[in-house]
C-alpha cells in the first residue's frame, strides 16, 4: 500500500466513523436512550423499560463483536479492554466518580452530546468542563494523582482480562470455543431478557436497542476491519488507522471530548490530526440536531439557577476524572467495553451503577433539605 492509498483509506475511516456516530446521535435523540435515565427510572418508578433498551444494546453489541471475530473480520485481542492488566480499583473508583457525576450533570457524556444537539446550553457547558477535566486526568495534575494511586493497584492476568480467556483457563476449552459460547449465552441472553417484556416490544424500544448496539458494532468494523493495515508502508508494522490508542476502538466519549477540545484549540498545529474519537463527538451532536429538527423537539435550554449551574459543573468535573480513570464511560465501558466481555468493563459498570445510586440519593437529600 502506497502513502497516497494510506491517506485515502485514513479519510475513508474518518468519514465512516462520522456516519456511524451520526446514526448513534439520531437514534439516541429519537428514542431517549440514556443509561442514567434507565437507572433513575428503576429507582424512582420501578420501570425497567429503558434498562431493557440498554440490555438489548449490550447484547446486540456482544453478538456483533464476536460474530465479526468468528468470521475473521476483526481480531478481538486487539483492543485495550482485554489488556492483561486488570486495573480493578481504577475501574471501580473511576466508575463511581463517573456515575455520581452523570446524575449531577443530567446525563453521561453521550447524553450530553445528544442534549447539545437538542438545544441544551447546559450540555454545552458540561461538555467543555468535562473535556478539560478529562484532559487533566489524561496528562495533567489529576493524571499524576491517578497514576500514583488507583492505577498502581492491579492484577496481571496472562492472556488478557476477557471473560473468554478466563473461561478457557478455568475449563480447558480452547479460546476459539469459549468466545462464541459466552457471546451467545450472555449476548443472546440479554436480548431475550429485553424481549421478554411485552411492553418493551415497540418500534421505538427496538430501534434503541438494535440501533445503539448496532452503532457500537459498526464502529468496531470501521476501526478493526476497514481501518486495519497489515503492513504500514513506513514502519512495516500492522496498524489501525485514525485511532488514539493505536488499537481498534469503538464508541466512547470521555477522552474523545478532551481530544476534540485539544484539536479545536490547536487547529493550526499540523501534528493535531483528526481521529475516530474526535469525529465521533461531532457526529453525535450533528445526528441529534438533525433528528431534533426533524421531530420538532429542538428546544433551547439554560440553567435554572446558581445551584443548577454548580451541580452540572461539579458533575462534569467528576465525569471527566472518572471516565478517564475507569478507561471509559457508560458507552465506552458500558457498551463498547462489555461487547468485548472484558472483566475490567464489568467492574467499571458496577462502579458506575453504584455511583449513580449515590448521586440519586444525594439529589433526594437536596430536595428534602429544600
């Protein structure tokens, strides 16, 4: 492959990632897909409908990821989710920070981008604060704190932290058998659980589960298959084009918010190139905006008062710190990470749920106090 062909393929990967993220934003706007909302519905109303949407999305993503792996389209070991180092404390603490923060900020990172597309100026403030907080936790003051504390606590697991590897080691099954077996049992089980409720089986709910899960699968295909180069013409090494990690990636939004702000601020710096994560941020906003206009749901929204402003800013700071520490958000770890059956992702999701429950209790305390 020549450098000209490589550059052309790089552009194709970015456009394909942009298209997938537009679809994600439109579906999320149309169906009100929201992880924080799903948890809140269960706690406040006992309604599991939005959680079933989330469960179907995860199940679809798992089946799609390992389906492509079985067909040889992607290599499931080439993601940072199945790293041999299980940073369980980072995932748990970071997830808890993120979960608490997303309650204060009225939604997670992806929901923030969707709300911006729907006309929320509150979401715009959360985006910038969360992005700066995330960048500081990637490379700044809080990054030093993260590396010297929670990141130092880890367990090394030979072969990686994916559940198929753990099952293979425990049972003696070959990894090629353990992976599809777990994918069918867990992914298929989640889809069947979602469909078990008659109230769930509506076009809107099915669109949410299949559309969001399908977007995650689509991004895996874009970066893991379309963007895979077996031999880079300069380094002669295999590479995944347009990703920040150098591995294949799917949808995630905490670190990409930081990279998007960095790209905007240093736009004239030719070393700052567009990546899949950066274009995904813009794509979700655009998809949400188009859907909001088409459905006439676009509404300008601002802060109610000082307390509302403070809570959203505080929540954004916690989400930026927590999302980077946990290596992902409700989409990055909750959908993309879980689609790889990563043990780290499972721990992070537990942390997010616990943090969200704490955030809901805090909100109730504020209401009772007032």
